[in-house]
C-alpha cells in the first residue's frame, strides 16, 4: 500500500533539501522515505518555481478573458430573448397578445 504525504510535509522536506545542510540520503533516512521520492519532490518544486512568479500576469489575463466571455454570453442571451419574444408574437402563442 502506497503512503501519501500532504503538500505541507513535502514542501518542508524540499526546503530542508534546498538548505543543503543534509544530503538527500540523510534526510530520507531520518524521515523513512526513499531518496528517489525526495529527489522527485525536489525536481517538481524547482520546475514549478517559475510559475509562482508568472501567476499574477496570467491571473489578470484569465480574469480579462472571463469578463469578455461573460459579456459575450449576456449579449447572446439578450439576442435570443428578443428572438423568442418575436417568435411567440408571430406564432400567436404569446399569452400577452389576444
């Protein structure tokens, strides 16, 4: 059965590795974890570091795209509502028209 570790635990161990006060083997032995697993966590953390600094720009871009998409959808709802009202009126199904 594989053991799972929470992100805070992983982050703490990667921080210890980045301090370079202990080797991967020493830290792995202390924590009862395979050294390859610690190496994988360290690699993942180092690869993810650039995205921490890019988030602000990409978050603003995502928010702008979301707002634009929302505006387009509201415009489409308005057009469709108008079309449905016109079709009801022409078909004689409109309860307001007698």
